[in-house]
């Protein structure tokens, strides 16, 4: 199934008590999120956004369970959509591409 979604499915847990009558955590899949930007967006701005997002991912995951299962390796993956040069620069510096 993940092959059909281009590798965008990631492990995801719905915490116990999220829904009425759900007493146990449920292991499922989530769809990785993709951020799009204009090709003409400032390279330094996109680099800074990308760097700050990935370097603060743990804090995001603590605040919002929808970030569970997301990794920098997933972010660096080639999904067949051109990556902005600013994001590409961050992933190269982080040795992920």
C-alpha cells in the first residue's frame, strides 16, 4: 500500500482516549505532509524554514501527535517533485541527500 502512495505513509499512533470509548492506543498509518512553495521564493528564507523545522521536530512532536513518525529522512526523500534549492541545501548539509 505504501508503494502506491509513493512512500508517504508513516507509522502513526492514535493515543488512548482520543475518541469516546477508545481505551487503548491504536497503531495505524498516517500520510506524510508536504510543504510546497513558489520556485521563486527566497533561497535563504526556505533554507532557514527547513532547518528550523527539522531541528525543532522533537518539540513539535511533543506538542502535536500529528508529527509522530516524521523523520528528516522522510523529508529529504525524492517524491518526484522538484525540491526548492534552499531546502535542498539544508538536506545536503545535514548529509541526508
